[in-house]
C-alpha cells in the first residue's frame, strides 16, 4: 500500500523547496539595485555554498527599499 508519508517523498519535497529557495535568492540578489558588484559576489557565494542557510540569511538581511511615509495631515 502506498503512503504519502514515505521518506522518499519527504526528502523530494524538501529538496525541491531548497532549490526554489536558492533560485529565488539568486534572482533577488542579482536584481537588487542597492548592492554593488563587490557586495553581490559574497552573497552569491554564500547562497551557493550554503544552499539552505545562505538564502535564508539573504532574505533576512537584504537591503529593503525604503518607502516614503507621507504625513496624514
């Protein structure tokens, strides 16, 4: 009988999730206009060499676009 909780399926889902996270972080790093080339290279290396921890670190530490807050008055 086939069970959806087989270890192979679990590892496959985790592997696909890690790959999607890695690709998303590499796209985000390459499209970030606030980073110079000298700042991009280490982030790309960290993301590629640490495929789960690197992208998570990038998404937590990445420079965010600053939104202008308008006075409501």
